[in-house]
C-alpha cells in the first residue's frame, strides 16, 4: 500500500462559485485511496453522478501532505504574545 493517501468528499455548496457547504452533516465521504489514480477514478465517478446539480461538488484532499508534514514547535516568544 502506498503512503500517498487521498480523500474524496463532496456535497452541496451554497453557490457554484463557493466552497462553503450548505450542510456539513450531509457531506458525502466517498473514501480514502492509496494512489492518485484510484482517487481520481473515485472523484470522477462521484462528480459525474452529480453532474445535473451545479451546486454539488466533489474534492480531493491530499491526506499524505497533512500527515507527512513535520510541524515546527512554536518558540516561547510566540506563545507569550
């Protein structure tokens, strides 16, 4: 299994030009995939399934970027501000 995990999710947006969901409780979690190729295929299938609804949008989140990044420890000066 690859360490390049991706998440496909989507839902109804407030407008076609927005990225704000109408109802976050109704977000469709399509799945988590181990390669970009399988992620893209899942995204495309979900997006094509909602093609008649202009406010329905699906996204790909690159989970490997979130879990693979090293976070720097904040210095004490930044904490005291």
